[in-house]
C-alpha cells in the first residue's frame, strides 16, 4: 500500500466522527505502527506511564483522547508521553490562548477569510488549513486571537480519527502582506507558532506551502530557520506566485479557484452550523474549557434580532 490515500471528492462542511474505513486503518498499521491486536495494551502502557511519571494531569485519559498522541508519535509510548506533557505545558505557559476565549469573535476571523478549512480534502485525503495573512488587520484581530483560532481549529481537527492518522496540509497565502503585519511577529511569536505546529498540538503537518510571498517574507522566515531541522525543512515548499509549482504537490481538483483550482469559496457558516448541531463536538469543546453555552445564547439573541 502506498503512503498516500485516495481522496474522496465529497464536499461537506463536517468532521468525520465515525470509525475510519479499513484502508485508513491499514495505512495506520503500516505507517504509524498501530496494530489493532496490541492497541489496547499500548494504551494501558501509556496510561500507566502518565500516572507513574506524574508530569502532567490530563483532563482526560480515555482511549479516544490518548490515541491522538500515540498516532502523532507513531505508537511509541515514551514519545507520545512527551508530546502529552508538551501539550499541557504549552497550555499552562500560554493561558491567554485558552482562557476567556470569545468564540463569537473568533467566528469573525473565519468570516473574514483570514483562516479557513475548505470542506474538501487534498488528493491524499488530508485536511487543508489555509491562512491568508495579507487580509489580517491587526486592529480588528489581535495576534493572540489568531493563536486562539488556530489552536481551536487544531483541537477540532484532532477529534477526527482519519485526521489523526493522515495528518494535514497547511497553506500560507502571503499576498498583500506588509510591514504592518510583520512587525507583530516577534521571536516569542515565532516560538509559539513552532510549538503549535510542531511540538505541542496532537496533529501532524505533512507539508507547509508558502505562496504569493512578498520580499518581506524573508525577514520572518529567517526567524524560523534556526528552529527547523532537516526533516521539517523538507516539508516546507515555497512557490511564490507559481501555481504550477504548487500543483506539483497539490492537485488543482482539490484547490480553490484562486490557486488554479476548481473550487469556489464555500460558506464558512456551514461549518458553524455543523459544530452547533453536534453534541459530540460541543462536549469536546466543553471538556477543553470553552464556554459553548454562552456562544449558543448569543447566537440565539442574534437570530431573534434578525427575526424581529
């Protein structure tokens, strides 16, 4: 079996909350070392190590939650434990990313097309996370709110088992980026981005594509270079405005029209409606500390205003 998975052509603003199909489980066994016959044993070893070490106090230790970290670290218990510790240490060190998060305001980041997840996957069946940072108005959204939205998206992605197994792709469209935005990217911010994308969130990034970057991109990229090892450097692809270069890695059938693809811009609110209607998603967000009831109340108030 190849290292890539066939892409489903389905366009739907919803997470796949069911069990992965057999072909993806076969991929997990071959590429991640996840053996169904030993999975329960490995989970028990992981759970025992958490209690033995006592380096963090997880809010959950059920199989579904711990599997995210095992899959991220190729079913090596010690490495999965280190990532779990990193996950909680990151949350402890950066409370502003998690505490008093205004979900209604973060929703506006999606409405502004600043950060989006298309309702389709790439040719390998992976989710695509798209940033259009040239659209970022720092007076409208703070850098902290950008981090809040990014982390929330990754937490939601981690719920989906096929995403845990296949990982995702990140695209940074830097068209229109100016010094007004770049000056916010301090060394501390660079470290936070690295932690979120590499060491702390239980989601795997298979590739990072940079497109439409202006000359000032070099200023930012030079801050990242010391943090990237050879393996990570090989996953970063810089295309400028050369869409043919991008298409060597991403099939146009799985890209927006603006990048030489075939898809229009889909309604972001379709995702919101799915999340609001899923008890599992709302439960997951609640266990993570998000105040989903407050957001629902505000949504109801807005709907009443529209109806009246």
